[in-house]
C-alpha cells in the first residue's frame, strides 16, 4: 500500500502517478531510467491493464525495457518510433529554469537522445531534487573507453578556467571494474559542488575528444512534477509560466505495488 511507503518513496510515487495523467491514448512515450521513473513505468502499466490505454514506450535503458515488459507496457525502439509525443524521466537535480543534471543511473546518453526526440519532456522528482544552483550532485560525463585517462585529464584541464567550486573527477566503478553503460562506455563523475554557467559547461565538455555526452540537460525539460511526502504534488510548466499544487489521495485498492520487484 502507498501508506506503507517511506516519505521519499511516497513523494516519488506521487510525482509518477500525476505525470502519467499527461499520457493519452495512441501516444509514443519515452520511458526514463531510475527509481522515480520505475514508479512511472508501473503507473503506466496500471493504466494499460485497467483502462486499456494504448501506447508505445521507448525505453532509455535495458532495465527500463525489462520493467516495461513485465508490467505490460508495449515497447519499441526509437528508430522504429522515429519521433515521440512525450518523454517522462527523473532527474538528479533541477533548478528554477528546469535545467537538469541527469545520469546517476548511467543512462544519460540514451535519456538525452530520447528526450530531444520528443515534443515534450516531463521530469518527475521529489522535492529534495530542486536546487538553487546545479552542481551538488556529481555531473556524469559519458566517455569512450579508449584513452579515457587522457579524456579525464582534458576534462580536468578544462575545468580550471570555468566557474565551478571544485574540480574532482572520478571514474565510476562497478565493484573493481569500470562501470559500463548500455553503449559500453565509461562514466566520469565531475564533483563540482557548484556550476556557475551550466549552458557553457555543457557546450565545452562536448568539444573534448572522447566525450560522448554530458549529463546537463539544458532547454529540454518543459514541465516538472514535484512530489512531496505528505501527498502534495506540484506541476510547474516553464513554457506557460504556471505552477499548481494539489493533493493526491491514496486509494487502498491501488494494485501498483504488486508489480514491485525491488
């Protein structure tokens, strides 16, 4: 039951539950990766089962694809879908301009490709993810394995001339080996603490040979749905300049938790 969730999980669930209301019959929908996005996929699965909602999902990772199939959401590739109506995804941080840091789940490359191939991107997050300035969460940068140490050195050199507070760069590990993304690349995590100019940083990072993509999502997100542990949900639309808060009631008959496998 939702009542048994921790406040943080309740906030994630509330945001996901509200965000899937934007999905309409016949849509092609990008499916994000991460703990909050997993709630969203389960909520979509519930609508497919109970309402007969007809959609096609484009997953941003292999684990999201597996979950979507488990809960009954039909999936296809971006190549087959070509263009999407909507993408719903989480974020590690977002600011007042709806600039994001993403990539904590190591899926930033596919997430950015899918989000930019959509008419609209909706971010779902708990209230703790909102920050005055990006950078508290380490910024992921996906790099090819060949010459990664040279790429790391070039990134460190670049940071010297930019408005960031710290410049520590680490290779993300999976046990005693480098973590591999779905595209078989590595992730460098940039521990910056504060990013003074996210737009500039996003542009210059991608000029470094060996860098595939970075986790700064600028001018991509249209709406953020913010969940709170007390059941409130806030919908902020940057294009319309609106912000609305409502309270979602938990129905004891919610069966979405039957799909939880983790």
